[in-house]
C-alpha cells in the first residue's frame, strides 16, 4: 500500500514537471505584436489571412534574429504586397534572411531579383 502511494505521488510530481516544461516551450513559440497584448503562436500567424499581421510578426521575428520564421512569413507577404513598400521591405528582408542563415546561393539569387524588380 505504501509503495502504491509513493508511486502515485511520484507520478503526480513528474506529471507537473512535464506540464511546466511544455508551458515553457509554448511560451518560447509566441511573440507579442498587437497593442492589446495578445499573443499568437507562430503556426497561427503563418496561417493567418491578414498579410499585414504576418508582416508585423515577420518584422518582430527578424528583430529577434529568428530568421527562419521571419523568412517563411515574408514569403507569404511578398506575393500579396508586390507593388507597395511593405512588399519591397519584405522582399529585401526575405533575401537577407537567406544570407543571415548562410544560404548564400539563394541569398544572391533573391538580392539579384530584388534589384531587377525594384530598381
């Protein structure tokens, strides 16, 4: 009987530790951008319909040096904002994300395409 109680207590303690660890991982995957302080996980932002929200989060990820996430969000914004300043900024930073991730071949390609498109 004592062994069963000890096993039950140990299970509860380990379960609580795991939940705390999962909560830390979930917090790491969130970025706050909106004025009301609400957080959206990266996966929801990537599927978000409003490309301006995606751009805001891409800028935040870029500033936090999370270039992979920023790159995928810029990739979503570029086709929707081709002729605007947002599109121009997104395209340049998209190429820069490749460069900062040491993917020099694609970085060179996208910088060249940026120069052709916007100059």
